[in-house]
C-alpha cells in the first residue's frame, strides 16, 4: 500500500516537466524571432545604403558626362562652381542645386562640381593645351541615409 501512495504523488510530475520544456521552447523561439527581425532590418539598411551609393555615383557620373559633352568655356552650367567656391558650402547647400534636364535621376539625388583651376603638372604655356581639374560630387539622401561620392575629373582646353 505504501508503494501505491508514492506512485499517486508522482503523477503530476510529468505535467510539470512538460511545462518547463514548453517554457524553454517559448523562450528559444522568442529569442530566435528577435534575432531574425534584427537581421532583416540590417539587410534592409544595407540594401538602402547600396541603392543610395549607386544613385550618388550615377549622379556624379552624369555630371561628369555633361561636363564632357558641353563646352565649359562657352557657358558655365549652374552646378559648376568657381575656383574660389568653398567645397563645404557646395555640399551643405546641395538641396538648392539645379537639376533640370536630368529627370532620370531620383528626386533625392543631386550633384555639383567645383573647379580646381589648372591641373598640377599642366603647362602654363599659352600655346599648349591646358588641363583643368574639377571635383565632381554626387549624393543621394533617401530613407535618412545620406551617401556622398567625390570624383576627380580633368578636361583639356586648347
């Protein structure tokens, strides 16, 4: 009879063990879900960063291509700043830049160029070709993620 009494006391122990195991699995699943959500956010931010980088690079390349295609001595584009321009001012005032005729770029993308004058090593002789140096900037600011690209560009004038 004493044995039967001990068996009756142990019948609820399986329930307690199962509840503890379920609690552990619940904690494990909540932890895994939190980790997965953080990974998804990080991947999303990385994708936005890459898209902004490509858009900023496209803007800078578009600006350089426009400078290559046009005669800069005949007419100076609005995005081309003179030699005395402070580069930091150009970068801080990027939202006011003229982007007409460049509708293929996203609205959050802009570009500018700063003249650096005659390139070092270029001849100052009036009869020879002069090479002018420019800094070309492109940037994109989407989803609170600003990316800036700076390119060096040289163009020769006869």
